[in-house]
């Protein structure tokens, strides 16, 4: 059972939640709430936005100002929220399809603007809610209902995408390391700019069942074995890194933040 | 009275932007598209001067999303677009209807389908304005026919969005958007400004979608003003939580329609001239309303008892009013810059009591008054 402080951040009247027993999304939700508590955030000034999919249902379960928006578009909604009221702490949770398929354009532009929003990408390598269709992060060769002969599309590396598009904080971990997830989320929220925390999770129901990771623990063990810290990864060849999950903080730099820059626009316009 | 200090010589798009600012618009999110771009350009310059915010988003979809987000955070927000952009905005427009988020959306119509005629006028989106986003929804849509009306209806659109807590559309067109005319500016202190009803209960007692029984509209909190609540595109109960419960679903859906329906008399607007005893009635809106009015006046000079009826709200359509005023007319002509859209609505309300005939022009030009006079003469 979570402690009372964590419980106060949950809308228990909204439960039972929709996630399958053993789903990794609950671990991520717990990490987010622990990070918010560690940062002493208050609920009325915290916004959690989301798109569509299993991961995005999290918005309903968290007791703050929450917006469950349209598929892939949540960053565009939260950009409007943050732009209008920069005092709010804005977190945007999304799945791999939300982030890198239908919402890919919104994602790269949020990175480019460096607006002070923390995007938490719950990457389970599949469209879970709709029944196991291939996503842009499904590995080549994996089975999906829309790739019954194996995926041929190369996968996106979400962290590289975020780094290339200009995000000022980029990190990755897995649900097998919830303490690290919590600390990356803390660092992401503390960063005054656009932060991306990719948390690799699993959909044993739709992905694992057909890709030799049927039980939740199969996935958990896989993540533990496949995780390679960034420092170690730097010493490894591309061949050695195949199939591994590089975890760590890839980008952490200070850059002009969008709403701060716009504040200067207002000052300039008002000086005339 | 108009004196030099409160008169401007503006194009319709500029007037619309200034009307929005006067109404209290403090957020604009959008994407450039002809022939609406001047609205974004005026807002980009004027909003920061007033402490407001302007953002050019990565696409039309994001422009729409950003203004909904800003409105949830307490803004009075605006976006403007044209044909292809209006199509892209339909998805998130639906979210604003179901989640009851006040916003104003302008479509400066150009010829379609697809890229069509970016610099030419048309009225091909009037049914898209009514039915464009999927699912049932109550549409409030204004159609300006002059630069002054762009200014005045922008103010009204914001007031209606705030009052009914839903999107309000302004369907302008390339001619109205780009022509220049005199505008008499209004004094902010002298106009009525409506603001969304705010919750008065303590945060722990707040039921986000519990409607005021007098209006059918729930008071709206803003993110950051002390309340914590949930917004979703799913069909919800009064708590704002998703529901699959049939009575709760029906309650929500019927309330969305009824909150507008019950106030129809406060929304519907039209202009008419010489309708009493008119034998030929010309129903026209937007830029075509201008050609049609001139045509009716010219026809009357020729001794033809013609009448003029111009819906200012396309939706709700002033159908009962038209049916009453046009009673006894032999023919009702509906000139429009499409292959026949609002004519269907006119036929529906006239129910065969008069002959209803569409007059259609889809070459990118506006009707010349004499073209309409010619048809009036043919049918009189």
C-alpha cells in the first residue's frame, strides 16, 4: 500500500483503474507522485496532461488539475496551459504512440521551444489499448497484430529524437529501477525547460504474450538484464549495444526557456 | 458619434482581431494560412502590448489544442484559419464541445475542396461549421458581411463562448476578410462583456460538471485558481469522470444540446428589408448578403416586390423567423458561393410553402448585384 501522502495524490474514487494486473504504468505513476511530493508540489498548481491510450488514463487517477486530451496532442494543450500561466508545474504523460507517432510533430516542437514542461514517455513498444498494433518503438522483427510477419520499420530512439530536437533535459530508465525513475522525474521537473524522461515499461498482455515475455516478471527481468548505464555504454560497440537499453541522463543543460523569453517579448512590446 | 479618434479604416481581418481584443481576448494560438493570416499578425503585435500571449504553433491541430489549454487555464482565447486548417481543427474542436471549453474559432472561407482556391472567396464550409467535428454538438456560428460586423461579431462571439461555455465559430470569407471599410470602434466601458461563471463552492465541494439549473451551464474553474479537477474528451458524469452509465451519458449529451437550444432567442440574429408582402425573397449571408441587398433594392426600383433576409447567425439558423417573414412569398432565392448548402436549410424550414431555388456561383468570384437581379426578374 502506498503511504498516506501518496494516497492523497490519488483519486481513489476513480478506481479500479483500467490497467492489467502487473502493468508497469502503476510503477511510473508511483514514481511521478513520489517526485511531486519530494519537490513539495501542491495539487491546485500542478497540471498533469495526457493524450490517449492506456498510459494517458493516468491523468484521471492523479489528484491535481488533469487534462486527458486527444491522441498525440497533449503537448500542444499543455503548451497553451503553460504559456498562459507559467506559474503552474506542468507534467505531460504519454505513450510511445502518442509521443513518437501521431504526436511526433508536437513532441519535436515542444523540444525546440524548450518550454518548461516535463514529458514522461511511457514506452511499452506497442499500442496496448487497441490490442497490440506496432508502434514506432516496436523493435524490428517483433510480432504485432499489424505486423503478423514481424516489424520491418526501424524503431525511433525517443531520447535521441528529443536531444536532436533541442530538449534541455533528456533521460531514460526502466520500470525495473523505480528509484532512478523518481530521481530523473525530479531532475526533469527541476530543469527550467523542456524535459523528456523516457521510462521503458512493458505490455505483457499485448506485446509480451507474443514476444516471449508473457509474464510481468519476464519483462522486469529483461529490463534488469538489458539495461546498460550510459557511462558503460560509451565503452561498448554498436554491436554489443544491440538489444540493450541505455539508461541515464543524456542531456542536462541550461538553455533559454520559452515562457521566460516571451516575458521579455511582453516587456519589449510594452516599452513600445 | 463617430469622430476621428474612434474611426478606423480596416480590413475585415484586422477589425475582427481588434474586436476580439476589446472583448478581452488574451491568448492566440495558430498557424499561418491564407486568407486568415492577418488576424494572427495583428494578434502577434497587439497581445503582448496588453500583457496577453501569442504563440505560433507547429500546425493547425496544435493551434487549436493550445487555445483550449489556455482557456482551461483561464484565458479568453482565439484562433483563426481557413479551409484546410478548419478541417484539421475539427478533432480538437470536438474536445472543446464535450469538455465545455469556451473558445472562438474563425474560418475565413476560401474555395475548396482541399487546397482549392487560397486567395479566392467561397462559402463552401457552412455545413462543415455545423457538422464538421464528429458526434452531436450544438453549433453557434456567426457570418459577418461587413468590416464593422467582423468587429462587432468578434465581441459577441467571445461573450457567447463565455456564456455557454463552448466553442463559437465566426465564418468570414475572403472578400469580407480582405476588403477595407470604415469601422466605428467601441469604448470598452460602453460594451457588455460576459465572463464565464466561476464556481463559488469550496474546492472540496466542487463538482466540475454540475450545471446551474437556470442555464444548463456548469461554472468553470481554471487550472491554478485553487480547484483541482479533471478534463477529458470522454463522455463524463457530473464529476467529470468517464462514464458508461446510460442515464449519465444521456444526461450529458442532452444538456450539451439544451444549454444552447433553450437560449436560442438570445442567440439567433438576422437582418431583413422589405419583407412585408415580398413576392421574391432573397436569403443571403456573408459577402453575398451585400450583393443580394443591392439586388433587392434594384429590383424594387424596377417595381418587383422583392425582400431581403440575411442570417447573421448561420447556426442556429433563423429558420422560424424566415418562415414567418417570408410567408406568402412565391419564390425564395438562396444565392451562395457553393453548389447549394444553406439552401437545404431554407428548404427544410419553408416546407414547400414557397418555391425555394438555389443560385450558385463557384468560380471564386463574388456575385455581382445584377446577376441576382436577373434571377429575381426571371422568377418574379
